[in-house]
């Protein structure tokens, strides 16, 4: 795959970016370098190599969940502009286009 101006323009449109010509040149070079690195990695013989699932051999050290540092309801809603006693009330924000 080659990284040309057409590909950069398409990526710019898909990502909804407005790049300058200098930024486009930089992006083209960086993407080209990434693809070159990936091609180099594909040259490696990985037959017989087990996939790495976990970086560390250790198991998770689970801890028990404990509730702490709770603030009383009255203090929580003290500075709220609008509440029904159990919840904060906020304006409805739905913008369907």
C-alpha cells in the first residue's frame, strides 16, 4: 500500500480534519514510515512462537470492594441548582439531526 496524496485527502475527509499542506506532508511521511515498519515485522518467522496473552506471569491480586468516603445526601445536594431529593435534575439535552 502506498501513502499518496489521494489517501491522505481521503483520511482527512473521513476524520473530518482540515490539514495544511505541511501537515499533510508530515502525515504522509509518518504513515509511510509506519507501513515500512509493519512490512519489516512481516519478514519475521513466527512459526512455533506462542502468542503473548499476558505480559506478566502474575495473577490478578484481587481486593475486596469496600465502600468508603461517602458524603451524606444533604451535603451532596447542598449546592445543586435543582434536585428531587434523590437525584440531580438537569435540563433535557437531546439534539437529533
